C-alpha cells in the first residue's frame, strides 16, 4: 500500500481527529491532541472492525490467520507481572509508578485488540493449555470465544480509564493502589478466559482481594463495613461454588475414571436430578450474588457508595459482569437441565426484582452513587432476563448489554466522582442548577443519562431492544413470555423516571446552594477519561454490528447446545446416578477446545459424522 | 432531473443521506462550536442546514416515481445505509433490521412539511431568540429535532422509526426545559419525556409482537405478512393461572369458563395506539402537551403543533394495514379521537393563557386526525395533519409575535401570555392580526379554507365509512362495527367543531379587539437604562401593576412576519390540494397508492349515498354557530356573558378552568400509587431484604460468638471443670450397653436371607431371640445372625446385649419380606425404560411437553 493509498484509507479518521481536537474551548494543545487521537482511534476502529463480506471470500481459499497461542497468557500475565514489578518500585517516584501502571494497562489493551484479528468463528480461539497439577487433572487452560472476547476487551478498556481517573483524585498510597489495580485487572481477565474450573475459581477469588482493599483503604467514611459486607457476601457464594465444583469433578471421575477440572470435559456430565439441582443452585447462587440479583443485591449499594471512583467504575463495569458471564458460561453450560426448567421463574425474579424493583428503589435514593448502584440492579435484570429467555437475540442482547452497562454505568460513576471531588458530597439535595456553572459536565451527564435510559442511537437501546424482543419469542419462558415482556418494557418507563429525576434535581432549576456557585467545569483529565466512553456510547448505538457479528457464531453455538443439552439432560438424568452425555450431542467446534483432544491425533472421520448428526443444530 | 435519477437510483437513493445529514451537521456544529461561531455563524449554519434539507426534499418530492400503471404498487425511493442488527423471530429465523430509509408520497409530503415549516420557524426563531444567551444551544437542539423528525418519517422499518420517535421526544424534552433555570420548565420537560415513554412502552411491545407474529419490521414486510396477525391469542387467564392454581373464591371471580381470546392484530393495534396516544397527546396521555408550552414559542409551533405531535397519526396511517385487520383497534382509535377532541375543546373554552388555548386546540385537532385514521379515512386524516401544520404553526407564531410585543413591558412569562392583559392589538400589529384571523378561519372550518376541506372530509368519512370485517377464524368471533357508531362520531365531531370555532374566535377577539389592557400607552416612552431583555427576571417593579406605563405595542420585524404570511397563505389555500368534493385533489392522487389496500377494506355505509353535500351543512353550521357566539360574547358584549356564567355556576366554571383537574387526579392515583410502591420497596429493601440477609445472619453469628466467648474466660479451673464434665459424660456412655444391629438385606429378594450384625462394644456379648431361631442359653460373643424369610413373612428378632459391666439392654428388630405377587409386576420388576431421544436439537415447542412427564417440579 502506497502512502497516498494509506492516507486515502484513513482520511475519515484524520478528519474526526481534527474535528475532535477543536471541540474543547480551553485546553492545552497536548490535551487537544489526546482528544483528537481518541476520536480518530474510535472511528478507525469502527472502520477496521466493520463487518464486510470480503474476509469470508478470502477465507475460502486462504488459511485463516494464525492464532498466536500465547496471546491470552500475555493479556492475563501482563497486569499480574506488572503488579509484581510495581511492588519493587520506590514509592517516592509517583510518576514512575503511575506511568508504568498505565503503560502496562495500555499494553494489555493493545494486546487484547489482537484478539480481534482472527475471524471469530464458533468454538474456542487462542486456546492454550498446560498441565498444572496433573495428579488432580488441573490444567491451566484458557481460551476465548465470541462471548468472552468482548468482556476481556471491556476489562482491558475500562481498567486504564478507571486508573487514569483514580490518579486524579487519590493522593495517598499510590503504589498500593497501582498494585491493587493491576492484580484486579489480571484476575478479572483470567476469570473471563479460564476454561478450567479450578483456574476459574482461583481467579474468581483473586478478584475479591484487590477490590476489598480498594474499598477498605481508599473508600468513604463507612468503608470497612462496606468492604467486609462485600467480601463476606461474595465469599458465601464462592464456598458453595467450590463445593459444587468438587462434587462435579468427583462425579466425572467416577464416570470416566479420570480427574479433570476442564469445563469442556465436565459439560458432558449429567448429574442425578437432586444433585443436579443442588449444584445448579450452588453455582448460580454464587453468580447471582455477584450480578447481583434480587434478593442478594444489598451489598452492591454499600460497596458502591463507599468505594473510590475508580473502584466503583471497575466494580460496576467489569466485576459484576463476572456473575452474568459465569452464569452464561457455567450454569447454562454445565447444568442446562435446571437452567432450562427454572428459566421462567428466574426470569420472573429478574423482571420483578431487577428491572422493576431496582428501578423503583433507585428512584427513591438520595445519594447519587446509591442511585446508580440500584440502576445497575435494574440494568443487570435485563441482562439476566436475556440469558434466562435463551433466544439467540436475547443472549446477544444480554452480552451486548453487559458491555453497554460497563460503558454507561462506568461513565456515570466517573461523572459522579467528578462532582464528589469538588463538593465531597453525593446528596442530591446539595445540588441544583449545576448546568449553569458546569455546562460541559451537564452535557456529558445528559448524554450518559440518555444512554442509560436507552434512547435509540445510544448503546443502551440496542441491548434492551434485543433482550425485550428476544423475551417475547422465547420458548423457554413458555406461557410467561408475554408477561415478562410487558414487565421488561415497563422498566423502560421507570428508568426514565429515576434518571431524569436526578438530572433535574442536580442540573436544572435555580442555583440555590451558594457552595455550588463557583464550581469549576470538567478538568482536561476528567474530560479525557470520559471521552473514550462517550465515543463508545455512540459507536455501539449506531454500529452494533461490529460487536454482534463477532459474538453471533459463539452465541448461536452456545444456544443450540443449551437447547439440545437441556432437552437431553431432562430425559437422561434419573434420580440416582450421574451419566455421561454422548459426544455427538455437542458441536465438534466446542469439543475441539478440550486439551485431551488437542493433544491427541485429530481424527477427521468422527468429526464428519458429528457434523452430520448436528446438522440441524445450527 | 435525468442526471439526478441516474445519480440517485430509486433503489439506492443516497440523496436521503444528504437530507438527513445536513440538520445533523447543523446540530453538531452549533452545539459544539456555537459559542465560537458567534450568533451570525450559528444563524447561517442553522438556516443553511434546514434550507438545504428543504431544497433536497423538494427534489426528492419531484423525483418520486409515479405509479407506472393502475394497480401497480408505487415504487419507493430507498436508501439502505447499513445492517444495524438482527433479531430472532418465531421459529428461530433471523430477522435483519437495517438502518434503511425510504420515501413514498406520504413521507415525501411529510418531509416537505417538516423542512419547509421547519425552515420558516428557524427564520422566525432567529429574531425571537436573538437576545437569548442560549442562542447556539437553541439552534443545536432545533436542528437535532429536524434530524430526528426526518428519521422518523423516512425510516423504512419500525426500529428506525423508533429511533426518530424517541429522538424527537428527547429533543422535545431538551427544548421544553430550554430555560432550565426555572424549575417549572424542567419539570414540564421531564413530564413530557416520561409520558411519552409510557407510549413508547406500548410501541416496544408492538414491535416485539410484530417480530413474533409477522417476522418483519419493514413496511413492505409488514404489509406482505400482516395476515399472520389474524391469530387468536389468549390474554386471560395469564400465565399458568387457572382454577387449580387459585383458591376457590378467587377462581370463581377471576377465571372465566372460556379463556378470553383476542386477535393478535387487536393487541398489536392497541399497543401501537398507546404509543401514538403518548406522542400525539390523546386521552389519557395528553397531559404533557399543555405543560410543554413552557418551551419557547417557536418550539411550541414546530414541535408541539406542526410536526412531532402528528407523528402518532403518521404511524397509524403508515401501519394502516395492521389496523385494518382489527375493527376493534380502529374503533378504539376513532372513539379516543372524538373523545379527545371534545374533552380538549371543553378545556379550551375558558383558558386565559393564549398558548394554553392553542395547546388544547392542538390536542383537540389531533383528536380529529385520529377520527380520520380510525374510521379508515387514512388519506383524510393525513391531510388534516398537513393543513393543521400550516394554520396551527401560523397561530403559534402569531401568538409568539404577540408575546414578543408584550415583552416590551411585561417580562413575566405567565402575564405576557395572559389574554386578559391583551386586547386591541389588531390596531398595532396588522400583519399578525390578519394572519391570525386567516388561520382562525381555517381551523374553524370556514368554507374553502384549508381546515374546511380536511375536517369536512374526515367527518364525512366518519359518517359514511364502514370498515369491512377481515376474514377471521371460526373459533374466535371478530368484533364488528355497530352501524350507528359512524354517525355518532360524526355528530360528536360536529359538536367539537362548534366548540373549536367558539374558543378560537374567543382567543382572537380577546387578543386583537377591544381595548388594550396590558399597560398605559405613553407615546415616546423610553425603557429605563438598566433594563435588559430577560425572559425570566421576576422584576420587582411589576408589583405595582396598576400604574404600569409603556410604549405603543409594535409589529414584529420581517423575519417574524414573513413566516406568518407564508403560513397564512398555506392555511388559506392548502386545502385545494385535496378538495375531494370538488374533485381537485393532486395530493389525494399522490397518496392513493399508499392507501390502496385501505380503500379496499372500506365500504360505504348503507344510507350514506348521495348525502355528501347535505352532510356538509352541519359542518358549516358548526362554524357559523361557534364563530357567531364568540363574536357576540367577546366582541359585542366584551366578555360579559362569560363573567355571568362564571358567577352563576362558579364550581363548574372553576372545574373547566382547572382543566377538569385531571393532573391532580393522576397525581393522586397513578403517580401516588407508584410513589407509594417505591417507598414500600425502599423500606423493604433496607429493613427486610438487607435486614434478614445481612443484619440477621450477622446477628446470629455475633450471638453465637457471644455465647462461646462467655466460656472462653481463660481460667484454668473452668476449663478443668468442663473437662471433668466431659469425661463423666463419656464414661457414662461407655458404661451403658447399646443394642444396635446393621441389616444386610441384599439377598432378601432372591432367597429371603437377611444377615444381622450387632454393633460391637466394650466386652459385649449377645443373645438372639425370635421365631425360627434355636434358643440360646446364655450370652455368647457371636454377633451375627442369619435369618430366612418366606415371601410375605414378618419376623421380630429380639437382641439382648450385655457389656463388660454386666449391664444389659434389649432391642427389637422387625423384619419383613414383600408378599408373593404375580410375576412381571410393573412396580417391582420392570426396568425403567430409558426413552430414546431424538438426536440433534429438540424443536422448541416440544420442550415444554417433554419437560412435564419427568420434570423437576
């Protein structure tokens, strides 16, 4: 490609960069360049990721691009190793510690973009596995598919922003903060990519520690109580999860004679009915607490209120997604039977306890952060509804809504942090008429509000729309589909009620409180931290195809497998014994990820047979 | 033209991108760079954007492909931008949703109205808002509104329409609350958005149902597959509610003998109409529109009169194919329309705020439009949208012009809009007065004016049309229109028209005739130097109202009067675009292909033939009666009869002035209930959910800890004492003998043999007793016993145990063997059959049925 061709290809990005550089009225050239850069990158990435027919044609003849097997190790390892390196840095060199942290996070983000270079076909990508404790069948096994792909990128995308924003407001114990952030990032990514239940459990628990420290050290006045509440709540679920994992592994060992913690191997196990139900609840309760679903949601408002801004952002944007993701992956994957038969009831909880209850309680909150926390309960109600409904579009909507919620709620917490840094209060009554003194802040808040409310053209709409329309067509919800749809659609009204209510109280009306008269508008640092999120709000709103196309195959496979396995599981399982499902129930692309198969010689013959047997599943 | 056609072929009509892009560009530039551009720059950008959009809209209109031959469906101009997403349909089929736009005669006409009237109102606003500090912001919002409105009318599917639908709602929110420093304005904006959202709730439901039943969201797809909506749907009892799951008395009340079934088309139609009622301010969701007058007057003219609020009518007309499949939904639309028309007109009777009168008249006129589309006269309903845009925009801009003049001396928003402070302005503001008068004639239905043709057409169609029942299934009867519903709507419509002409002319006479009541006119009066033009300064010097002096009210500058003149011309003559009775109907011909299916689904009611001209007379009478009464009361008697009426029945008068206190009713019922529910939930969340899960469990753990801590005193004596107690307990246990045995009955089924093994212990010896056991003399260390049972036999074995301390105990072990039954007993011998599953996926419909037999619950 010659230079002129290159210039021609990227001119829209350059134009967007130039326009964005002129947007702010009072900023230094450096900050203008940064803002322009964000805009240019945003546009270029949309262009780059744009689904086009071209690669499909190319794929016919040429081989798919090689997947570098260590890429996931790199993404998981960078923050963890970075955290260790920071431990050995002198704490007096603040800028070195901060700069290094940001560089590591940026590197992890860039590395995670590498995941987008291969076509996301159904099945596992960047599969890597290595024996860890062979005697117990524990392997370090990581891989991504179209579902976890976006959550990994969400984690690597949000964490640097949260870190960048934290460095603006937190002035004490910077070194410890950096270590916590880096470990948190590594652990979250690890949990998203782990396919070995043991490894998953390790990462799942590892996430708790840095978050606990962040709330407990840099939090608000009541921080210790909130941190303990957060820890114990999640721990209760985790212990149950561990017990269920061990039982499942033991059952698998009895059936196959081999120890294995691998997700793909364990998927074939159908436990006896009572055990199946208990294990499903043990897994799901752990995940529901993390989501959080009603009635185990009350740790969230406390944790959010007390956490520092950066912690809140990561907590809301990424940590909660661990619960929804794990439900989709593990509860639905390992216990399809109960997940299917309980779907209608659970969806009822998601609609009543999440979408409606969460919204109504949010409406009555006086503390802005508590309000946003309850709005998270409502938004994640949509996500869970999409998962319970289990239609392809509902599940796509749910996964997209996970990303959306990460972006818009992350932005909301950043925005609340901005005003908290200035006034050291989050009580709505303290504000009023802020739009007069902080116009740029008010504008961004309004944009994010509309995204959160789900106005079309922003990201929130796409997720909610897919979930709601998926709910109505869902077979899983049976006769309740219609009622759930009505409830979920009614949530659309309530979200406007509480979000616009708080916007009006904070920004409109006369400027009565004298303390607010001279508040400075957004600082360049805050604006830069928010800019990528604002860009993403509109990118997802207008071009969701960029995201949906890459997750489509994975979702379709997961869905058809869930459908088949849940049917099989119901009929196969009996009261006493665990059983092993035949291999041809699963799609070969799914089983190919298993380490036992990866090492063995690939046999083309049975695959062809499986393909024929599964022809209708696609 | 030919070049344009080759450049923009009908199947890839990218010119739409320009039309849509210009206002969006204007919004972006004005919003972000507005302060730096300066007012002149903002003005140039805004006017150029909308003007350009208007020019290209005209080009689009001219390029509309004409129906090639009779009966052939007219082609549309289509621009398919990109694939937005795809959703899953009924049988797992994937339904693509594109960001696609299309133009046919109806949307092209709408585009002309939106951009044309939009341009005039932009021009007007330049003058009206010139002094406002938020000048750039205002035009950014206004341009954004035009963009959203264009998306709404050109969207090729329901999802894209929904983008525009919510987009205009959002712009309306921003513009109503434009002067946000006043709490009241911000609240009005919020109210508008939330009430609109209630409508959107219906629209989302309708979209979901269309996805399920029709499997398409594009206009063409819905039209092609709408027949699928004729499926009966059970709506009551919902879910798994049935006589078995409810307690008896409730079941008797709630569960009917036969489940209530309606057609999907009715459900979809009603859900759609809920959306339309929200956006177009129909009963019961009209309450936001009068409050929306808090926005700047040009906004009221553009958004809350001419364009946005008519979107509901547009949607019903656009999806006429769905409504035609459900006479019940159509009747709901028509009846709601006529009820709203009457109700809003009654409120409009005695309002004193000029803009409020116009607001209620808008609600009332929207009711007329819904009568039109409800009785199947889609073209007529849409035509009323068209004419109404002219005269109502003109009326609002005229009101704005008057308010602008009043602002010379009165700055309080409410007082400057109060007609009791006006009067006699016709003398000072001739252009405003005449254009206002022409529009009043149009809205009141003066013969040959725009409103006459459209309103008359609607009422005539209400009288004469009878929707044909669509082919229905045999099990569920299709609701059919009663024969006298049409005439009833007609006569009620006439009544509403009479009221319309009365209150419109009341407004006209109160504003432009009589004596000026605003202030004492002093020739050559000069404003005090400190005085600034600020709409919101609640200046103190208005307190002394009696002695207010001021200059002569002045006519507004040309930028404000030019739009008035253009719009008034339209109000006078636009009717001839579709004057059906005299067969001059170019617009009607253009719209014919759009509503072709609609005309096929309609028939003329018996007895209406040839009555077209006679049935115009009541309409004419309505105009004469209303106008005459208003003239008598307000011109000749200067409002004396109104005061007399207020004095004679003060409570009724007050009720009308207070708008039937519907807002208060809603506050007390719906809002109050939701509010109470939210309070209850918040309390429950704090004290019950969190209380039980967190505080109670923590309390239990703490209590246990407290108890255990009490023991952990650190005193050796206490520990030694507890050790001794423990040892004693163990010793007591050892000294006591315990008789217990494990029973091995694995061979019971085969040969009836049971082996008993007594539990061992310190120096235990055993003695077994029972039928068929050789009696032992003394205790022996043999702890095993084998017993044989015949089928059906029962035995009680007694076990004696003696321990090392010579203490004894006894227990009885009952044994039993099942009776001999015939062979092949299903309960005993049959191996549970493992059902052979179909490999591969199980079709979704079967899952429920497969679940039931051995399900978990």
